[in-house]
C-alpha cells in the first residue's frame, strides 16, 4: 500500500559524510532494495517502501527537467550523477549527490537500476539551490508538464552554456572532485534527449 501524501515541513535532515544511501529498483522504478541508511533518513519502514515507486520520495521542489535527464540517460544505458532533494515520510527533506546506474543481468540486458547517494557539500548546495529555484520558477510558468520540462531544460542549457560547461562537467565542478569527468553526453536539447520529453 502506498503511503498517503506527505506535506513538506521545511525541516532539513542530514546523514553522515561516511554513510551511503543505497537503493535498487526494477525497470519501472519500483523499489526492490533499500539499505538501512535509506530507511532511516527517509523515515519509512522497509515494508512501506519495497514495491513502491522510488518517486514516492520526490520533493515538490525538485525540477522535473533533472528527472527527465536522469531517465533519458538511464534509457541510453548510461550512468548519471545528480543533486537531488528528497522528501522523507515525516515531511523532512534531505539533499543527496546521487549516482544512478543501470543494473544488468547475465545476458547484459538492463534489469533495473542501482543508486548510491552521498551527502553533498555545502558549497555544491549553495550553487544548486538557486539554480533549482530558477528552474522551478520556469516550470511553474507552464501548465502542461511537457511544456514545463521543455522550458526548464532550455533554461538549464542556457545556464550551462553561460558557464561553458556540459552537464557532467558542471556536476563534477560542484563536487570538487579531482576525478576525471565521465565522457560527455549529448546536449540536453539534442534529438535523443528531446524525443522522450
């Protein structure tokens, strides 16, 4: 049974810098596994989570265009990193730096998705919060979801172009990692990305 609609309280929850939130889903995004860190931070018991759509923890302040980019990337069989604000069962919210990858069976076919999430840095959130606020403001101007996603995608593309970065390099610049950014993906507005909008 799916939990009732949760109302955000404005209370922010954090978890340890050394902790990792782990979940697995099937191809439709329904939870098949949730580790103890996820259960504690999301304030749901395991029996309320398994079999439910992962989107049950979607916060209303999370721009739709980021989820569209996530799903488009996963459908292409590639991984994605993203900053995400989630909504816990008690109305608290928590930020994560998510790494989502396709899970493959013995034959190489995608059988689901795996996500590891870590605590983002304060400096990254200082950049992400105002960006997401602008994207949400743009989405609110358009009553049709498809139009809202297209408009916020265009705005995100413009923001990235202004910085001279693609999405992956932007994410890695915020993470402050010395690691090499993943290979560049198609531009957000490319036909491959727009086709799923």
